[in-house]
């Protein structure tokens, strides 16, 4: 077949390459910082329960944002004929299996010698991400054939499932594996949401036209849980306001929209942000080890008050983990342990 009409010159080849969406790098770094902040509070330092719950809740969007960025980057809408499943899976699983195996052995090694709070506690995210990779060929082929309304309809059903924890306060609902909601509920919704926001709502959020919607999202996602805490309403906080809740999903959308909007005002993007973004997987994998088995055990950190300890621990953990990840990324046959 004659391909001369597809790429007539080198200029066309360059233009065909996708320009890097630097806003996704910013979102990925925000998500990474959220996760580090969430894990930073040391137990027993006198920090109030409201502060701890507030930090946990306001940083909960970190996981959803990670999945959304992955969906925006990996899910495609033009792959009916060109998508090679085995090539995709080989590339993605090579990137995730080596870190998963390495850090699993690190975690098991620590536990064998009686060291708590090691790496095994955060590896659930990688198993979940592996599941997303397995679904990507299927989802991409569906997205190639589905229109915007069909994708939006799926997301509406997914959002309904995220409301179930609230509804269960008033109605008996079966959400086990015999429920129809079970088959729409889960992190894959964030994955598809990232695709939807990037490909169908690629324009930045208009702060004027959509101000009411943004304020409503913030009100629902922030004011509601704070009100319940202040009024001392007894609810299961981690089932109603955690990763798979409508309020956290709304926070993710707000963060996504604000970053997209602000990025339009950046004339020159700092290159170090992109480099840091490339290290975010390594930062995630290393931060627990740095935080809980090094920083938490120092006398000077144990003597800090709650808020100061949280801030200092977050910043130091992020910087040290980034530096370690950067060093690892420079070693050719070792960088694979951080998925670089």
C-alpha cells in the first residue's frame, strides 16, 4: 500500500507526534504529594482527630488522580485496527512487574526481621494498576466505537455507585457481588474518567461560566464531611468519604479542572516538573521506607508538635524520595525497580 499520502515529509512526521500534555505532569505530582502528606502524620504526637481526618480526606483524591492520568495517557479512541494488545501488555507489564517483585521482596525482608511499616502496605496500588493494564485493550476498542454520550452514560452509572455509601445510611442496599452495582463500581471509573476529561472536555474549565458548578462540587466534597465532623454525626468515615466515594471523585474533577485552567496561563513550563513527574512512581514506591523507617525514628522529628511534624515530614520525605529515585534512574540496569 502506498503510504506517501500519510507522511509526505519529515514535518508531517513531527506533527503526528503527540505533544506532551504538561498539565498531566502537574496533576501527577500533586497526586504524589497528596499520598506522601496522607502518610506523614506520626501516631501519638497529639494531633487532633479532626486534623488527621481532614488531612486523610483532602488527600484522598491522590489515588483517583493517579488513575485518571493513566487513563488519559493510555486509553485511546482510534485503535480499532492499529492496537497491538501483546505489544502494549508486554511494555506496560515489564514496567510494573519488576518494581512489584522487587519491592515485594523488600517488604517481606523487612517483615521477616520484625520491621513494621515497610513497603508491602502500598503495593495494592500496583496490583490495581496491573488490572487497569489488562483492561486497556478492551476499553480502548470500546472507546474507539463508543460516542461521547455512551461514555458519559457509563460514567453516570459509575458515579451513582459512588453514592451508595450515603444511600445505605437510609436504605438497605445489597452491594455485594450479586448486585448490578458491583460490576460498575471500582477504580476503573477513574481510569475512564481521565480519558473522558482529556478527550471530550479537553478545554480548560471556564472559571466564570462554570463557577457555580465548581463551587457546588467543592461544597459537596468539602463542606459535607466537615459538617458531619463538627456536628459529631456518627458515620463510618472511611467507607463514606474514602477513595470510592462521590465526594472524593468530585474533588478529583475540581483538581483536574483547576490545573488545566491554570496551565493555560503558564507561558514557559519549568522542565524540572516533567523530570519530577517521571520520578513520581519511584517516589511513591520509596516514600514509606524513607518516612517510617528513617525519618519517624529520629529524635528531632519525634519532638516536633503535630502540624509541624506533618509539614516537615511531608517535604523531607518527598525531597529525599525524589533524590533517591533520581539516582536510581541514572543506573541503566537498576532504574527498572522504580518503573523508570
